[in-house]
């Protein structure tokens, strides 16, 4: 009988150790090592491998056949639909709407005549039916099950017609007999995901694995699962806003810069075909510190409002708070304003917010953020019919950005009459109804905004 040895697996990164220790040497996480049994080296059985044929690079290459989900925003993010035999990992905060979106997608496929299976490891079948009834999907021929054993799931799915889409909610609740550890551990998650991926590649069914996230927004479980799957989708949103954004972090069969925008309603997640109108629906017109940024998310131009508040501080170190933008990017813009434009912000607290719960990552938002900051400091409202975009360099120059024509076209379509953009983009063809103001340096923009500033009135005494 083979002798068993104990190993300690980090539940954060999956690193193995022969002894317990308080801190993982690989990732530095404390109290993350869990004891798991593993067969010793000399007692481990070895199986003879089978021979397989090797092929060359020459040969016919065909585009991967895709299956449209029936949810246009989901198809946009995945690259046009689900590829046969692909495995997707969808992660998001609890209550963000992952299960709601996936039950809507499986219902749309089932109504189109495809076999769609929804397997829940967290809820009972009756609970899933209640959600489907609330969403008006009770008549959809979706096959439901509440099961956590991977072997039982694969055996059941192998009977009859191969499903076109399988949803596993969630991968953290699955367990396999091949691994001797508790469900939810790194070893179980990795083993369960590997078994499901093998079934998807063998049968041609598309599988969506639902994953949990940690407190800092990272996908829970071993990082290797993200490398094993074909696509990683992140479902983002703020609980105080009704907007939900689906973003592709990794995609082997499509782009990773597309986003899908949804609105959480009482009847489920509704697709938003024109998100710019939704993000700008509650603008504070005529108030200083607000600027409209014409951004790009993949091939789609999106206009959002950037809000800034610059207030005198009573602290020794001024506070810098950012929501929806990169903190280091804000620090760079503040340094350029102080070094090249003479804007002294050392005695002010700075707050920056992207309205609507949107998260911006492209450098083209530098110009809009700088305009909002100077507008708040000088108490100078920006024109309500103007949009801003451009990258600010460390020398104070405004650098051009890509997709200028698409940004201008979307701005004109939404009724904006002016656009402030880099000087180097003068040759770009824009909409003739849009008046373009080209600026070459941040100093020029600051001077124009400060010239229209108004002195602040003191608050009335109580």
C-alpha cells in the first residue's frame, strides 16, 4: 500500500510546501496554507501513455464557428458569440448580476432551439425557478440542476444530445473525486476546472464558469484557472448605480477592449445600445468642475462626465481621492499643472469622480480631467456643449490620441457643438457641425478657463 505524505497548499496562489508556515513564501499571504493529502513519490502509480499523431503548420485554417447568445452586448464582448468547445470564466462582485445575465443568455439560446443547461452549486432548483419567473423566463426550455460533483455532471451531460451552452454556477462549489481536499480549495478548483475543460474540448460544448472575487476585486482561487480557460470576463458595477459593465480581460477568440453595458431593472438586465445617453442623462449643467470626456471602449465611442472638486484643506497632507480613474494618472496631471501651468494645488484637497460608475483607463482622459480640475479651482463653469479628449505629456504638451473621427462623430450625434482636442489632430476629419478648438499645450487651456473664473462667495454665517 502506497504511503501518503502531507503537503500544504496556499489557498491564494496554489503554491505547495512540505511544512506548515504562517506566511506563504510565493505570494506573501498570511494564514493561507491548508493541509492536503498527496501520494508519496515512490508509491505513485505510473501509467503508460498512448501515441498520438503530430501535424505540421501547413493545412486549412477555418474561422471558429460561433453561436450567438441572443444578448447583443454579451456577443459584443465575446467577439460575436460562443465558440464551440470554449470555456469562459465570468467573475464579479456578489449581487452584481452574474446569475441574472447567464440565466437570460441560457433562456435565449433555449428558445432558439439549442440545448442549454444551467447547473447551480449555490442555489436549489426552486430558487433558480423563482428568479426565472421574476425575469419572465419561466417558459424557456432550460435544463436545470443543483449539483456539485463534477463526475456526475459530466456523466449526465454526456447522455443524449450535446449541449450548446453549459453554465456552472459557481466553480468554487464544485468538487471532484480525483482530488482529496475540501470543496473551494485551490486544488479542488483547479481539478474541477480541468475536468470541465477536458469535457468541453472533447464534446464541443461551450461552458461558462462563474467565479467569485476577493475583497480587492481579483478572481478568487488559483491564478492558473485564468490561464486554462479561453476567456475571462469581468462583470463590474457599483451597487448605487443601475449600470453594469461587462469587460473582457482575456479572450483567445476575440478582442479584449470591448465592453457591454447593461442596466439593472426590475425585469432583469436590459441592454444599453447607446450608453453615452445613459451616462449623460443626469448632468450638472452650468456647474464648475464638470467636463465631458469623449472616450473609446474598443470600437465604441462613449461619452462620460468627469467631476472634480478642489477644496482648501485643513490637513498637513492634502487628500487625493479618485473613483473610476487611475490614481497615479491623477498625480501626474496635478504635477504637470503645478510645474508648467502655475496652478498651486499643494493646499487643496482634490476629489475626482467618473459619473455613472464607469471606469476609464485610457490616457485620452487627461485633458478632460485637467479641465475639470482647473474649472473647480477657478470657479469657472465649462461650456455645456463641449467635449474634451487628449493625452497630457510630462512637458505640458497635449498629445494626439487614436479614433479622433469616431469621438467627434459620436459627440455631434449627441448634440455637442464644440470639441477641445490636441493641436496635432487638426488634420483629422471631423463632423462639420462640430466646432473644433485645438490646443497644443495645457498652459493654453488653463489660461482660457481661468479667464472666465468668478470669485467664490463666502458662505453665509449661521
